[in-house]
C-alpha cells in the first residue's frame, strides 16, 4: 500500500510528466492524481455518469488553464482566490504562475466567462494535505462559493448528500470535456478509500455506483448544501465547498464500490484558507 506521503509524491510526479508534454495528446493523463495507464480513447467525454451543467448554474466553478489544456478544476471562494488541489501545479514545470490562467463563470472551459491571469500559488504547508489557493491577478465579478464553517460536521457524516462537477473524462476518453458536467455524491465510510488521515474523507456516487470523477476532475469541489439539491443539481440552500478532489483510486473511473479521496476544507484546513485569503 502506498503511504499518504508517497501517494502525494506520485501525484506530483504525474503532473510533472504531463507538463513536459502539455502540447500533445498525452496531456490527457494530467490533472487526475491517478497513477497508471489511461482509459481507451474514442468515446464521448464528460464527468463519469454526469449531467450537463446549465449556463449560470454554477458560476463559481473554475477551470485552470495551462497552455491549451485544462489540467484541473477549482472553485472561486473569494473575488481573487480559487481553491484547488496542490498536486495540480506541484513541480518545477507547472509551478510558475505566469504560465497559468483561470476561467470562471462559463460552462465551456474554452470560452466565455472571465479569463484571468494568475498572480501566485499558496500551498498548504503540510506535504500530505492536498490543498492550494490560486491568487488571481484581478477580482472577478462572479459570486464566490462559500467555504464550510470550521465547526460544521454534517458534510463529512456517512450518507451526507453532495455534488461535484468538472470537465473530466467519462472514463473512456483521454480528452477533457469541453463543457461542464455535474454528478451527485454521497459521503462514504473511510474504509472505502484512503480516508481517515490528513483530513481525507471518502465520497462517491449514490448507490455504490463508483466515484463519478475521472481524469481532469482533480481540484474539483465537493459541494454540500444543508437542504440538499434539486434533481438538476441546483442547491436548495446556500452551497458550501467541503472538500477538493485529491486523487482517483481506480484507472478506468466509475467502478462500483471504488470511491475517491477528498481533501477536507473543514476544521483547521478551512481556518488556514480563511487566514490566507483574509490576510491578502
């Protein structure tokens, strides 16, 4: 079994490999935290078992842009700050903010919304905690997604309902999706993934249907609302980000019973986020 620190280092090495080939087809291996061969190309793309997001439905959803690719997802949590995964930029080739842009407010990762340059990356100081903040070069006009309160425990209870969303593949393609998909998620027991340490918890699709996430979904938000969500994914009360997608636990995505690792932004992790964005 790979240790938590070893797993994180593997993800960093994977992103480094992808950055070196960012302009070619092999780009599609990036942004997943997944170690191993990618799925077979040729099928339509989209988050596994996901539903299309409607324009304006999730305006705070962010797509990181490195070259022509979309290595990761993220969530706007303040006018100049996007929350994502540390492994999305964690090596010498991808750690230069000047190479990056972020698109916010569009379901199409290639156009629309606001495309903003990146000023800086701020990483959580513990190597085993996969959280990063992207500081934007200017404020954007989109209303941010709130970060879960430090003392809120409901999203992390087994059976809690949530959603996630991204431009990930459907498990049968090596290309990132062009348009945003969303999928329901349910918080699961720590034994169903690598949960229980360093703020990692498990989540997957309801009914033991698998993760619902795949390559290019890394850094995506785990979104919770106290009153739940409508059938089209719209939150029925104020939505909060409770976690970010840390890494996949299977190569082909969507396998029943195989949940993903989510990095909590509750407790001290959320306190760290608020300190960083508040101090700036």
